[in-house]
C-alpha cells in the first residue's frame, strides 16, 4: 500500500514537472517574441478586431506581442514613446501633413455617426437637396466635420466654412442644435440618447451620405516602421484573422470583449454587432486610402495643413503593410474565400493610391 502511494506521488510530481517545463517553454517563447507598444483611448477598448488580435493570441501566432496602453493624443507616437496608435485619423493627418514622422497603415473603425436636426426644420432636412443654406454644429477637426465638408463641396460647390459652427464638445453641439443656434449636428452613436432626450430628430446615418467612410485608422511611428516593418506586418496579419473571427464566430468575439471591457454579454453584443444601434459602425482593418484622401484634401483646404509645405498623403500613408499581410494570410489559407474577398475589398477601396494598378492586381 505504501509503495502504491509512493508511486502515485512520484507520478504526480512527474506530471507537475512536465507541466512546469511546458509552461516554462511557453513563457520563454512568449517572452522571446518582440513587442509592439500600442496606444489607444480607454473608450475604444471594445474594438473587437484590435482586441481579438491582442488578447486571443492571433498577433502572437504571427510573431509579435502587442502591449496596449491607454492615453490621449498622438504625441507618444510622434515622439517614439509608443510604436503605434490604434485610433484617430484627423490628428494623424494634421500632424503628419505638417511634417511629423508618423505613418498610417491600417484601419480600426468606419461609420458610427448619426445626423440630427432641430425639430423645427427636421422634415425639410430629410431631403438632402434642402441642406443648402442651413447651419451645422460640430467639433472642429473630427471625422464627421471633414466627411460632411467634402460632401457639401461636392454636392453644392460651396465652401463648407460658410455653414459650420464649431463647439468644444459633442454635448455642446447637441444643445446648440436643440436651441436652434444650428440646424444640424453630427452625433457619435454613444450620444444618441443625449440628442433625442433634448428633442433632436434623427435624419440619417452618416454612411448614407458617405458610404463606408473612413474613421479611426492605425498609425505607426515612422522610424519604428522603417526599422521593424515585419512587426507591423505580423500585427496586421492578426487584425486580418481577427476580422474573420469577428464575422464568423460571434461567441468568441463576445467572450474576448466581455473580458476586456468587463461588461455583460448584451452590452457587448449591442456595441459590436447591433448595426442599427451603432449607425453601422465597421471594424474592417483595411487601410481604405480612398476614403482618407478626401478628408486629407479638406484638411488642406481649411488650412489645418500648411498648403505651402504639405506632404503628399502617400508620403505618410503606406498601404503595402496591409497588402503584404493579407497576401501572406491568403498564401497560408489558399482555400479560404473570406480572405480572397478581403483582397477584392482592398482593390476597390485603395485604387487611388499612386501606381496602384502596377503594384496590386485584382487577382491573387
């Protein structure tokens, strides 16, 4: 009996030893992988493609460990304190257009904004042809302002500065619209209840004016991208695979975002899958150069970027990182139609990039 118990103890110790060796090897493997320090805003911690890649092992599978920290502003990426930024577009365009050494390389979010009107003019403004001469309240240097500005210029041929009034915050613009100081305002979907509680009337989702418009993009420190481009390709491969998980495995996406946000399942579902609630927000990681180009031109027109010294957008927008990552994923999964469809999307959303037809072909 004693011998039998001794054997059990020895067997158990052996199993624990093997487990320790396995975990040690696993930890060493993870510790030996290079890291990317990436920054985000805490209010975007529900972004499924980013956090599936970072928290579900997809980035690590491709050889990079993402370390996400939360802070405001683009400055840590400009100064090299962070390797990349996961959100924001306009601040990147303005900083890089004026000379900062940072580079756009992938997408994070598109869509997500609603247009509201003061109740006294709402019926008239449900017809877009009637928008001429009406005023719009918004914050300055944000995506909706640039998207609407580009649309007004194209539709009516006028300088949008004649119709915009600027406010310090979204709630301030909502209040101004409710009081009749402006006729229209653009609202991020999280502010919908605030807008409607003040009597504003919904007009359209912004995607109805500018389908699939670009919003938050991902930005790299220029020096880091040049020295360790392979790490950004690896990170982007994780994003691409995460996009498939998000679209085909809702349970996994919800599980990961529940863990990150510490919210319940219904909250997570509402914010990442309910298109009507979120004004058709999208988390496609495609860089979408075509959609950014129009906003870049508005930044120059409005003087946010010095017209005399403005850098050309392709000088700080590199679509090849995403293209190389997607090519590699397709090569690794040759029978997977999902990734081939992502390539077709890339072709139609980035074909205004210089020498696109030479460097990127419709078939792959």
